[in-house]
């Protein structure tokens, strides 16, 4: 029995030290969220209704990075989305970028992120012709952060000029060219995502070609699903169309049904290859709510759209005339071991590295008795405690002054004998 326990312990250690994490990225045009116009009114685009729709979509996708287009330029509206739609149902970890604006536009971009996994390093504007294109640089809360080593993800969020015609194509090209020059001149490299509502109709458009074939090939972008062509009103691309969710006119949402691919997440070569700790998960690119069966139709028309639960399809239809895009990124760093299996214990965050006081942030769904043990790397128990904690987020502190500096393994065991393992770095 003793040898079996030792084997299990070192198995848990190996998982803790080698574990990788996965980030879910979501890009979404919210269609005038918090912004009323002569055509998008409190009747056909009510913000209270939109909050309910967005909560449903977020609960379904569970993003770690959430970038949006077409949100009001009011900071109060940005905060409303955070408080009403993201940090709800016991979740408190979402944060947003600071709001900055240069272009004279009443609809802007914004980025929200899971602060238990990510930290916002910086937010800048790449260009402000017609609309701002925002550059959000995030870094991962890895265990080796204090050693100066972590993984960065740069999200370049764009809402390019809309409408067809050569003049609008040239304006989109100018916006992209300004942005690519900014990336190049400021030596922004590594793990880049170029994401947003591009408003392009075909892959041969100058703006799109510039993203794929810039003069500096080191910062070229790639389409994860590699689907070039004339997307506009072409049934051959019905499975990648992102606009419009509506086939009937309601004045705010565009009509015509699903017949355009306007929304994208493009990846840099480093993310494609996984050469700098972040790699695109093959096959993870997903247009939420797109089943390929509703060309020139509303997404909730017959036949029944079974690509997502009915309440999600209804929310996508009700909230916007665009569908959101999602991808997953594999992070070759250790934040802490994810749950070994489903458990009553939710998120656990440890304030690594620990000087004297260990602070645990634990979220549970119900009143739960948890046994907490700390082992040294030889498998000896150095600390043990058992307590019942309340539903929701709990902050618990322990004094670890008696432990010498080094790496320890924390094991949390619930009433069903399910374990969650975390690493502790004691200074």
C-alpha cells in the first residue's frame, strides 16, 4: 500500500510539473452594444436583452480572451459588459483593458480576459484611420514568471471599413497597411492574433492579401482553416460564413441571411508552429452557430440548427447579425494542474511565489469539506488542514514561515476523494 501511495504521489508531481494549459479565444461583433442610433433602437437592439444573450453565449464558450467590435465608446458601457455579462454566476476573474481612443468613431473595440490565467501587459493603438485598431499584449501567469520567462499573446483587434466597392477596399487596405507597418516598426513579433470584423468579401482583396503577404514575411498571418475564395453569396463557403444571422429586415441587423465571411481570427507563424510557448490547437477554429445548412437564411430557420444548444442559437440570433469566432491555444507553461476530473471544487489560485503567507483563492459550488495537504518533493507531508468552505469564492490564508525555500506540492481532496494538485514555490 505504501509503495502504491508513493507512485500515485510522484504521478501527481509529474502532472503538475509538465502540465500544459489551453486558452479559449473568442472574437465577436456585438452589433452596437450600448449604442442607440436611428436604426438600432431600444426596441430592436435593447441592451438589457443583449446582456441576457451575451451571458448565454459566454457561458457556452467559456472564453479566456474575449475581444469585441461594435461596443459603445462609453467606458461605463465597457464596465457594464464586464459586470453584467462576464463576472456573473460566481465568476469574478474577468478583467478588461483600459479604454483609449483616437479615431472619431462612436463604436470601438475592447478586450476582456481571465485574470487568473492572464495579465494585460499593454494596450496601444496601431492606427486610427476611420477606426482605431487596438493592440493588446497579454502574458500568461506561468510558474517561472519571476525568472523572466512567460508566454505572451498579442491580440490585434480590428473593425475594418464596411461595404463593397473599390474605394472601400482601398480604405481597408490602408487600415491594414498602417497596422502592419506599426507591427513591423515596433518589432512586435512572437505570438500574434489578428482578429475582428474585416468586412472583406473575398480572399483576393488587397487588405487580406496584405495580412498574408506583407513585405516582412516574419509577421505574415495565416488562416487556420485555409479557406481562400470568393466568400460573398457563395454557397460553396456556407460553412464559414459569419454574417448575417438574419434573413428578415429588422432595421438594426443586416438582412439577407448567412452569405458573407466577415469575421476572422488569423494567427502568426509562431502560433502556427508553436515555436514560442503558444500553439494553435489544430481543428479548434470554430464559427459558433454555423452548421453550413443556412445559406441565405437566418441561423434559427428550418432545418433546425444543431451546431449549438437551442438557447445559444437563439441568443446568437437575438444579439447580433454576426457570428463569433473561437480558437484554442495550447500554452507550453505551467499555471497549475487543471482539475484531474470533475469535482465540487472549482478554480484554485495560489499566490506563487509565497514568502510567508500562502493565500488560496478557492471557488466551490456547494458547502464542501476540503482536506489540504502540502508535500515536499520527497513525498513527506509538511502540512495538513481540513475545513468546510462555503459556496462561492473563498480566500484562505496559511502561515508557511516554518517551511524552507523550495518547491512543494499542494493536494486538495474533496468529500468524494477527488484531488486537485497545485505547485507551491516557497521563497
